[in-house]
C-alpha cells in the first residue's frame, strides 16, 4: 500500500459561489486524485489545504529547538516543533507527493514556503556533514515521486519559453524536492489564466488530461 500526500496551496477555494473564482490548480490536482483513487482505492491518502490553513512561519525559537539534541529539548521546544513534527511525519510516510500551487509574484505562495520551511529538518529530512567538502547537505529520505501542479496568469514559463527566466516556482520546488527524497519529478502546468481566452481553455483542458493520464500511469506501477 502506498501513501499519497496531497497539499493544495492556493488561497482560493476549489469551489465558490462564482465558479470563475475557483482555484484552477486545486481542480487539476483533484483530477489527479480522483483518477489515482479510482485505480488505487485502498491506498493511504493524506490531505492538507495550506492555502486556507497556512502553517506557521518558523522563527528564532524554532531554529533553536531544531538544533537542540532531542534528549535536551525543553517542553516548550517540543511544543514549538509539534507542527513541524506532524508535517514531517506526513512527508515521511508519503511515497507520492502531490502539491498544487498557484504562481504568485513569479514564485511559490507564502503558505507553501512556510510548509517547506517546516518540513526541511536537519537530521530528519537532510544531513549536514562538512567532511563532504563543498557539498555538505544530503537528503536522508529517498524513493519519493513528486507531482507539482501549477497555475499561472501569464504564459511561457516552461523550457525555452519567453518567461522561462522569470519562473521561480517550478525550479525552486524541484530544487527543494531533492532534499525531500524525491527521485521522480513531474510537473503539470496551466497557463494564460489572466487572458481568459481560448489559449487558457486549452491549457486547462490539457493539464486536466495530463493529470488524469499521469495518475493512471503512476497508480499502475507498484
Ligand atoms: C497575488 C497574486 C499574484 C500573482 N502573480 C502572478 C505572477 O507572478 N505570474 C503569473 O503568471 N500569474 C500570477 N498570478 C495569477 C495566478 O497565478 C493565477 O490566477 C492562478 O490561476 C492562480 O492559481 P489558482 O487558480 O489555483 O488560485 C497572480 C495572482 C495573484 C492573486
């Protein structure tokens, strides 16, 4: 049995009284989940909507707690790390990580960055060893599959596109994924939301189709 961890990061809800306000990235991620679950109904599924319920930002006390050895942590420090421990536990269990995210200001939304800051834990997610020379950081986790679903208002953020150099969402998440133990990375994107034209309709339809196909394909692999 595999565990699918599904994180939605848009501050928009999946369904609203006015459907024009519905989150596109959440809709595409849900398409993946629907197909995945119809193929693998017995699998373990963990869901968080961090756009609606954002994780706390880390602070100086959080860093202090992380760097205090477990047997010397105070009860306040344990309490400080409770959310991080919980989010890390969900990540640890996950074989497949599905994150849906809007592009905000050419990068990831603050709640998603807050989630990454909470789960990136020294001696849990990654190890740090200066004997490795100039590359002291190595992931501890391994074998995870990552699907990033994104939606953006403009277009041309992909390889060779006219705004590729402005895309700080996909490349950033991919860089971080390595430190979550990700070994297979897939990205599904929807573009042109701000234009609301035929290109947008096509882009959403294509993303929905690809999400379904990828879910069916990945679910068939054991
Ligand atoms: C605060 C904010 C910032 C945005 N910044 C960008 C941007 O930098 N580039 C872009 O192409 N679209 C940008 N957009 C458009 C969103 O990426 C687009 O509406 C996307 O569909 C949002 O995802 P969602 O539909 O899942 O909520 C921004 C939208 C908002 C609300």
